C-alpha cells in the first residue's frame, strides 16, 4: 500500500482496485499496513467496501472501524455515499456522528479529506 503525508499526518492509501473489504480480518490487515508505515490514518475508497458493509444494523461497519481506531488509527472512507445515506437514516446518522468527531471520517473526495485534515 502507498503511504503519503497529508498535512503532517502519515496516511496509508488503500488502492481502489482489489477484493471487497469489510471483515474484522480486513481491518487488521489495514492496521498492519498502517503499523509498517507508522501511519496515523488509513484511507479506504468506498468502492472497496463490500455492499453489506454500509448497513449499520449488521455491525460490520462498527466492528471494522473499532479494529482500526482501537489501535489509535484514524480512518477515512473516501467516496460518495449520498445514495446509500438517502436510503438509510441509520447510515446517515452514523456518518454525521463520525464526521463530528474526527477519528472516523466520511468524505466524497481526496481534496475534501485534505481540507478536513488542514
């Protein structure tokens, strides 16, 4: 995985192509990549996540995020979730809560992520 620095934060960038992610094991693998780079932020494209990942009621999203943040990592999901949030008040509320805190971010673009980290 590629590492970069965004406004003083070392970030590991999960590539957009590859198998779908969503399990706790996937989160541990990303955390390991972050450990290798001493990264404070893991950046994950929304398109890499399994379709059922963004259904808060099934617990996948919470478990995945917990595995990353418990180790002191921040996580940013980059991509458009507008359609999914329009169809799920639970997801929309989850995204709002996360974006208010800062340990977990949901942004539409890399530029928006950079602005949030500035």
